[in-house]
């Protein structure tokens, strides 16, 4: 789909709405995307980088994914002290600088949610090839700083598009608990799990984001296989490490397409971790350096 053709998201697959609804609150706190608020389309055929200014000042600048694929030999030659390289999942990026970083991995969505300490979510029952690809996603995280144990009650609310939204009464907020940590995360979706099902990059983006609340900003060039976005979530009345208070989470996203995989790369930061903005800047720079590794023939 050329971004010149339409500034509207693709129609949402019914399966994404029906059997894969994990709840928008979890999405914003733990990742995996959002919907459109401001959509800027980049002309197909342009060689310019795609840029987006993020909360607290840093700029997310991504070169066209299709023009920056790293050869297997070049990826293997990267210094592991400086770069995170996963040839099996087909990506590499420069490790965040400073601080002490901890690596975590999962081979399914359910395992990822367990690592993130999520409790009281409904059972995931994927029923279509697209659902199964989403549920079987591999996940890699590099995190730093303290872990925030977050819970929500009937009095917890969030600010969404200038409106106060309750986080209970039918939403996942009632009784939901999870762990938050400053991190850069990569979620990898294997296209071979789709079989013969035709799923384009815009369709994937619509499916993976169709259940989530809005992005503050979004810029896309689907011809070059990339969509950038950012969002901020502010909640009141949340339980943070057992104390009632406010919680703010800032996130940046790269949605990327390659020959064999879809990727969602995320940067997440909360001032409540008491980490400096240097951590946020380091996470964003790691996202900026993301590269797809060519798959061996």
C-alpha cells in the first residue's frame, strides 16, 4: 500500500477483535502498539529517513528498513559488547549505553506476559493463522533500573485524548497487576505461520494495534516497510509498589516489515522508576539503530 494512497488504517480483521483482545491498558503499559491520532504519510519512493520527535525531547530517526538490511556475515562480525545480535530472529541493534542492562527472552506471548508479571488476564485462544502468528511471537527485552509492581482498582483512571477513562468496570483494570521496567523490546512475528493467508504490512499493523488506545503521533512509509509512533499514558489512583499514586509511561514504536518477519520495536520509560532521562535517550538510540539481518537462502 502506498502511503500516498490513503491515510486511513486498514480494516481490522475480525479475528483480532474477537479472540485476541488482551486489553488496551496492558498494551500501553507492556507494549505492542496503538491506534491512529495524528497520521503523517511519507511519499513512496523518497529516500529520506523517517523521523518523529518523542516526549522529553529525543528524536526517533529510522532509515528505510528495505535499504538497511545487514548481511549475515556483517552481523556476525559485530562486536557483541556493543551490539545485540540475534541471527535466528533476524535483527540487531546497538546496546543502550550506560546503566546495567538485563536481557530477557520469550518464545510466545503467554511466556512474555508471565515474565512481565501479568496476572488476571483471560485465556488466549488464537483461532486463525493471523491470531496464531501473534500468539507465537518471539520477544526480547533489555531492561534497566527498578521494577515497578503496578496494580489498578475501581478508583484508577487514565487520561486518554484529554478524557478521563476508568480502568475498571469491564476493562482489564479491575484486579490486573503487572510489572513495569524501563526497557527496549523487540517482538518478532514469523510470517511462515500464516501459511497461505495473505497478510500485508498494513493489515498486520491494523491487526496488532486494533485493540489499543490512540498514539499521540504517528508517521508511516509502508512502501519502505516502517511505521513510527509514540504515546504517553498517565494514570491516577494506581497502586505502585503498594502505594496509591500517579503513574506516567512514555513509549516509542517502530513497526517494521521484512521478507520473512514483521517486527515491533519499542522503547518504554517511566519517571516513577527514578531513572534519569539519559536512560530514555539511551533506549531511543537503541531503537534508532535497529537493523534487519538478511535471511540465508
